[in-house]
C-alpha cells in the first residue's frame, strides 16, 4: 500500500522544552509498521529529525526553520497555541507523477492550497482530511483560533473522510457527502455518512495511564484510514483506530518506526 502524508511537521515549544510533532510525524511510524510505503510531503528545516526507513520517502521543501508553535495551558487545562514561525506553503508540482492508495492531508497553518488538493485528489484512491487544518485561523499576534462556522460542504469535492474532535467539529446541520468523524475523548465516536448518524462506544483508558495527549488524534486518523480502506467496516475501523490512539496516549512523543 502506498500512503501520502501531507502537511507541515512542527516544533512544539512547551516552555524551554522542544517536542517534534505535526501529523506526519505521528502517523508515519504506524503506516511503516503495517508494511506501507510512505511518502511525506512537507516543509521543514534541514535538521528536522525525520526517521530513516527503507519504505519512507521525504519530499521536503526546505526552509530556514520548521513551523513552530508555543504551547501554554490555562488554569483548567485548556491548551493554547501561538505560531512563532511558519514554513513554506506546499505546492502541487512535486506530486505531479505520483499515485497513492491513501492520502492524508493535515495542514496546521494554512499551508495547503486548493491546487494542491486538486492534485492529491487526482493522484489518490482514498483521500482523508484532518479538520484542524481547515478551521484554524491565525490572528495578528500569532494566536491559533478556530473558525466557528466553517462551510464543510466546500471540502466535498476532495475528501472521502474528514475527522475532527468535538472542539473542532460541531454537529452538522446537513449531512455531507463524505464520511464525517467526530472524536470525543472517552465518549462514543460519532459518524455521519450518507444521511445516517452512528455512534460507537470506546474502551475507557484510565487517566493515570495517559502520559501525553499530543498526536492522539493523528494516530486515530492513521488507524481509521488504514482499516477502513481495507475493510469498509466502521465498527472494526473505530476499534482499530482507538487502539492506535491509546498506544499514543501511553507514551511521550511519536512512536519509533
């Protein structure tokens, strides 16, 4: 299986501590584990610590510094992001002759254009998107905000699946033509598909076992995309995705390939 992962990787600053992230960073180890051939298309600095693996290819539009966010938390634990540095936009030319079974598009600061989405749609059998990349807005001070009324119907021309958290996706007023997945922590996962609403309960993960929540949504999306592409079974794919997310929650940073 050939998999394309598109979007900026990142440097995440927690005070003086640096953690490398971005969706491709968290998703790649899973797909390599499953025997897939993975291509990452991103923009990062030369010294970004991409993994080295015979089934991994990196298309990096090299930039001075990787997209960098500072993380802070308020008194009730809500996370706040501020953009410190933004890497290059991603153009469509590097993908002109590539074909993929699955493409996951996870922009983090508006780096993916409509032209690139058109190219990915032409070059992939199955196209998946992460909601955060389409609802994020950056204010003049670099604070990362969420658009409250994103017109999801605009994404129907490209995507087979859109996934987001309950903070990112509100209950849709109309059913989109793609599969709409909303994760809700330990609460049942919600899916809207072709006029049908479904809920899938999850195995509860004890709080004391959770080490780090960063990347859990990315891991979930990797697992769901892989399983649903192979099985077309919602329940089986949700369980598989949740297992991936729980593995991510139980450790600091991404898995090793």
